[in-house]
């Protein structure tokens, strides 16, 4: 596998997970849809960022850090007088390739942030109220490009380990949305 194909390998390996998550979240064109997204994704992001923080940072990634959204997401929830759902912990990546797979998912989310920011701006959520985390994600597009260069040049690479970790993190995000939904469902009868 050539280095330049690592991103596309991970994209291809996680495409069905990514599609499922996007379809599950749906468009953020109503306040309930945004609140659901924010509660779910805050729980997901908190678990994922906590797991990453427990890893001994490899020398190959020195000088770079993923964008942390937890604090801003919690502030956004506070604006909306909401709380996140609680999830079981996400296991810290066990190797550098697994860490790269996790970071691929976390950093890759910034690509859709501009689109989401436009959707929720129409609802009145901005960098100053309710959508701070999206403003943070869209403020540093170079972070994604920097990560891709690190991904392409990582000397410790195991494509399947990276893909498995990325897949696991997508499943964790999907579980976060489903868990939030299960807490808001009303019994029929």
C-alpha cells in the first residue's frame, strides 16, 4: 500500500459506517434534531477524546494535536439547557496504527462541520451560542491536512489495525445516537 492511499483505504473501509451515522443523524434543520445531535455527539466525543488522552503520544505526532471539542460541546449543551447522555468508556487505542485510525475519524469530522454550521446557523446557533464546537472545527482546516501528512508518513503502519479502530469509533458514535434516542422514546400504548 502506498502512503498516499492510507486516507482512501480508511475511507473505503469505513464508508458504510460513515453512511450509517450520517443517515442516523439526518439533517439538522430543526431544533429537536440539533439537540439530539448535540447530546449524542457530545457523549461520543467525550468518550473518544478521553480514550485518546490516555495514550502515550507517539514521537511521530509531536507538534500536532487533534482538535478537542469536549469543552465547547459542553458549553453548547449548557446554552441549550441540555445534558449529554452517558456512554460506556471507549477503549484507548492499543497501538500507533489504531491511534491513527481513531484520529482519522475524529479529525475527519471537521470536513462536515462547515455544512453543519450552515444548517444550524439557520436555527440561530452560532459560534457565540449553541454551536461553539462547530466554529472550533471550522476554524482550523489546516489541522486535517497536517494530520493527513502525518498519516501518510507514519513509519508504524498496520492498515487493518487502523481500519478496525476507525470502524470501532464509528460504531461508538452510532451507539451514542441510538442511546440518546432510546432515552427520549416514549412508550406506545
